[in-house]
């Protein structure tokens, strides 16, 4: 029950225009929390950001996020 309620709460928060603007403005700034885990805003940026990591002995995966995208024009 709590999981369903919290999922609905966060889904609702994610669709609030004010919070979307704040997340876009501050969430990806250099040195910000999200930048540590998000390699780029486009596929090309992400691939460029991690290109040298396998040569340093690191393994990685990339996930293209966008679970709230309802159509191709919603990217």
C-alpha cells in the first residue's frame, strides 16, 4: 500500500511544471548531485563522457531514461 501511494505521489510531483523547471535548472548543474550519476542529456553526450572508462579498467552500463515519455515528440 505504501509503495503504491509513494509511487503515485512521486509520479504526480514529476508532472508539476514548477518542479520540472527547478529540476531542469538545478539538477544537472556542474558539481550537482545528478551530474555524478547522469553522463549527459543526449545519447551522444553520454557515450562521449564514458568513452575512456573501459581503458581504465572500469565497467559500465548506460540507461536511456525517459519512463514518462509518452510519444517521440515528448523527448
